[in-house]
């Protein structure tokens, strides 16, 4: 079976872009070795001088899999999604679509084209039926880009978006408007330097990138100033009739493209499927398919451990991931700061996340004296997970957005570490435990669950009895094969 995987960024990207989806893509490519499985990226590589889209073998990054990795250069849709926020090319860009189909004709026929994202490509590429008859089109929903140009249904960096007001709410959603020209200039410089053998993080790359980008921004500012000076006074015109928001039209077009072009839409949790169907994705093609992970191997060599008895050593909590509002980190700070001292004194907190700004780090440090202990790690690697999680009693997964199914939840769950989750997203499905779930953003409900854990009031035997085993890569591939053929 010949399979083409598609994502916006190279799964071997040296800058680590793409997060958990890139890790998942890397696992799929490793599990399907050979020239019958290829990969195509799009939306991050550009020429310094604007030119037409083209496809080419990956010219940068690691030497591994060079014969299987390709990309579209100069795509009409920049990635990730927020960089091209509101760009109508996200729906339709004939030149990019033509290059995409040319790649399929040059390297096909493929039995399956599996999109792990549509960022970096126009939705028109889903029209495969006429161009590639017999090719099955599979779309995995790792985020909500197809419904939301901001990607995460996360409005103004403050709250979960429950009503986009026909698209009008999208018009003021980004606190900082996108800068497509600057983004394309940065992407072009990045592509040029990496193709010349200079890697991000190296002294030469960083020095050249900073210098050229600064000069480019000055030149762009000068051009804008000249254009503003040349503008004549606006001529008054009659008020235009109210039109449908382009963002409303975008969502309608995206949903229509999925329903008409995809044979199956794989949702990484039931929560994702519920959101997809409620927004118009046909229920018959939307199926829950939990992703496979190498972390699942830990399940068979670990076992649930009893939590500390009341009055014994402190309960150790762990937060892994990012110091971001949507991930619930600032909610966590707020909830702990307002918690009673006698509760905090019974808790040890482990935080593994890259350092935030000075105020955030000061808030975190200020919690230290009130807690039984505070351990902060400036990020983490998979190689260091065992040591990091040693002695952790409960994992904290408190997102405020509908986090599809965070990798950190799977990493801890696979090691039989119970999870205290908000009711947003898919992490709560790993156990299905109402006793270990609280309303997202509700500090009192979160504190109540912590108090119940410290008091030994939660039935952890029931928690593990109802928990689902994590999915291995092998099990996931078997399920994918089923979706690829029926």
C-alpha cells in the first residue's frame, strides 16, 4: 500500500516545530519504512524573491529519509495557520493546488493521502476524486484549524470560543494582527540559510538571520511610510451593504470541502469528534481514533501506586508542557495562590516547562514557601521523563481550551500516573473518572479535588479499573490500515 502523509512542517524539523503532531508523524514514518510511504510539507519554505509554487525534495534538515521527504516551496498559504490568518488562499489557491496535484502525479499513484494537517495548503487540494480516482483521502483532526483560523478555538487568548458570531468574532480574535509580509520574509531567509547548510541555533545562522531581518523590517517600514504619504484624501462614498463575514464563509467552505473530499475524518478523541460533528462534519465519516505512541510501552512495566495516606508525606503533583494561558498554566497559578495554606502545605509541585517572563517566574517562586516543596525544570525531554516523573503521584492537565488529546497526558497516563483534568478536551477520556475531573477555569472546583486527593477520599482502584490502556504504535497502525481500506 502506497501512502502519502501531509503536514505543514517537516517531521524531522530541527527547530522542533509542530509539537506533538510532528512527533506522531515521525513515529508513523519510522513504523512504515520504505519507498512506499512518502511525506510532503508545505507552507514554511519560501524564496527570498516571490516566485510561483513548486515542489522539491527536502533540501535541509537531517540526512535521514531524504528520499522520502518533500516539500512545496512558495505555497500560497503560509503555515502555521495563524500566520495566514484570514487569507482567502486557505480555501482556494489554484497555483498551489496545481503543484500539489503535480506532485501526486509524479510520485503516485497513492492508495491513501493522509493529511495530518491542512495548514500550509488550500482546502482545494481535497478535491482528489477527479484527479486521482481510487485514492482514499484521510484527514486527522489534531487541532481545529479547519473550523477556526486561529487553530485552537481560543478567542483573544482568553477563552474557549463557543460562538464565532457568523465569523464576526474572528475579525477581532487575534490580539496582535498577523504580518504576512514579515512572516514570508522570515520564512524565505530561514529556507535560504538552512538550504546553505546553516542550522537554526548555530552562531552564523542566528547572526545572519537577526541582521537581515532587521534590515528587511526597516526597508518594509520605509516602503509603508512612502505609500502612506502618497495616498490622497479618501473620497466619501455611500455606506456599503452589510456582507457575510469572510470568516463565516471560510468555515462553511472548509466543512464542505471536508465532507465532499474526505473518505474518513479521524478525530483523536471523542471530544474532538463531538466538536467536529457539532460544526457540520458528517457523522458518518467522523471516527474517533486515538493516536499511537511509543510512550505506551511504559504501561506494561509500571503499575498504579497507592497515593500517600493522609498525614504521611506530601502529595506530589506534576505539570508538564508550556507556560501558556490556554494550557491552563496561569489558571494553575491563580488556583494555587488562592488555596488555603493548610492544603498547600500538603503538596509538592513539580513543574517542567520552559521559563516564562519575569513576573510569571516570580509568581511561581512565591508559591515555594507555601508548598511542601517546589521543583521547577526548564522544559524536559523524553529521555529524561523517567527521572522527572519518579515519585510523582498525580499529573495535572488543566487546559482552558478544548485540547484535543495532549501528549503530556498520554506520557503520564502511560506510566500509571493518575490525571487530574479539566473537563475541556480529550485528556479526561483516558480514565473517564468524574472524581478526577473539574470544570475548566473553576479554581474552587480544582481546590476541592486537591483536598479530596490529600484526604484520601477518591477511589483510585475504580479510577484504574475504568482507565483505558494507551495505544501502541503497532495497534494504531492496525487501526489505520482499517481506515485506509474501508
